[in-house]
C-alpha cells in the first residue's frame, strides 16, 4: 500500500468514527447554492466559504472554468437538486495562466511524464513516447483570473439551460490573504433578472 493510500484510509477511519448526525443529511444541498471553482490545492471552499457537509454543491476543475461539463453539473444542481444561487470563483496565481494549448500539446507529444517549469518556460524531462491526443482537447487556459471570471460568468449566464432568475456571482480568491474579491463586471453580467 502506498504511503498516501494508507494516510488517506487512516484519516477516513478517524472521520467516520465521529460521523454522527451526518448520516441523516438530505441529498439536495441544504443552503441551496453552488460554487464553481479551481482544483488548486490551496483552495478549500468548505473553509473559505464556510460550508459544512450537506450545505452546497462544489464543482471543481482546472481553473474553475465554465466548461460544458461544469455547466452539466450546474444544470443538474438547479434542475434536480434545487440550488438557486451560483458562484464562479477563480483565484490569483492560478496555474492555468502558466501555459497555453500549444505548450501543453507540445509537452504531451514528447512525454506523458511530469514536465518542469524554469526561467525559460516549460521543459520535458521525462521519457517518451508522448501522444498527440492533447491536440484535440481545449485546455481552457487563460491569461488572467479577472478576465476569466467575466468570460465564465457570461457563458453560464447566457447558456440556454440556465434560468435568468439565478444570480451568478463572480469572485477571485486571493491565495495570499484568503479573501474573496468581487469582480464587479462579472457580478453585473451574472445578475438575476425576473
Ligand atoms: Zn487554479
């Protein structure tokens, strides 16, 4: 068993010991909201947004992007599970600003192993072969986290499966302070209309 696997299973055993009332939680989120945010390990939505088990949906992917799959989850979140208010939260120092489609496609063509970033950019240090399948993926990178929040709130707002009465709040999480900073243009675009 790997070290990580045994650590995770040990932590889970401790968690389950005091599971208590959580056995009775309902499936639909009690506080009726959803957050779309980045998978970055420094972000803990339960902590930065004050969530307990059963409170809210948290949808995460690289960048917190409003991909087709993120929208799939948001639509299920509202249509079947009753959330009424959504957040799109990107963050400072996001890894998605450190590469482009061309860069990751080129790296993957050479090797599937973890690449390294240095003063001259990304470099493959692993073994081949790589694969060209990365050429067919839109990696949804972005140059900065403010413009990406605006783009993503607008995409969700304008999606035909998203009702106009759901407010969509656009925020950037600051990894240096833990604060949520509003992106006013995004919130304006995401405002609900009756
Ligand atoms: Zn990120």
